[in-house]
C-alpha cells in the first residue's frame, strides 16, 4: 500500500461527498458507505502492488541486467504493467 490510511479515508470521504452532493444516491448508512469505499480503494491498491511485484520480477528475470529507472526499464515496466492489468481484468 502506497497511501497512508488517513489519505485513503480522505479519498473515500471525497467520493462519498460528491456522490451525495450530486444526488446520485441516497445513503441509508453513510458510515457503511464510506467504509465500503475505503475497502474498494484498498483492494485496488493491493492489486496494483501485486502487479507491480510481478512486473518487477519479470524484468528482473531477464538474463541481462536492465537498470531500474533507465529508459528501457521504464518502457518494459509500463508495457508489462498494462498487459498484466488487462489479464486481471479479463478474469473478472
């Protein structure tokens, strides 16, 4: 997780406030909604972390060393990250 819990809660509150302000839904239990939003954000961050680890392992498995932060590494990272996310979305 790259964000602190307070930041995640703040983002969940912003989302809930916007949904409420736009009149998209009427909350029966606002606390439960905010808790669910926080959980959804955490789940998304966990997926990103898992994909990040897989992508780094894949790049690290190359027989020649690709220096992290180099242009080549960045291009491979983005390419593999997008591919892995597409694979995950395809499973759902």
